[in-house]
């Protein structure tokens, strides 16, 4: 599984949680403990998404760097 698909999966999960809480069919609000649990889960998801985005960024930078090195070597005739 790629980092992008992991990020999308986490975003989908987080959106599902938000949708469930804001559905008009809910006649009562969750109790304070449930709200706190949901908030903790959302915070954890946001932290995970941030870390995955950092990894994806580093991977993109590395891929760009490797491609540039390969082009440079090809231009110099060393490949």
C-alpha cells in the first residue's frame, strides 16, 4: 500500500466519523465520554496524516533527486 492510499484511507475514515456525528438522524448528542473518544481519534488521525504526508514529501524529493542525478549522468555520458 502506498503512502497516498494510506492518506486517502485515513481521510475517508475521518470523514466517516464526522459524517456519523453530524447526521440529521441523530436524535441525541453523544455523551461527553463518547465525544472525547471521537475527538481523541480525530486528533490521532490528524497526527498520522501529518506523518504520512511528511514521508510522502521525502519520498517525492528523493525520487526527484534520483531522476535529476540520472539525467545528469546521462548528459555526461557516464551511464
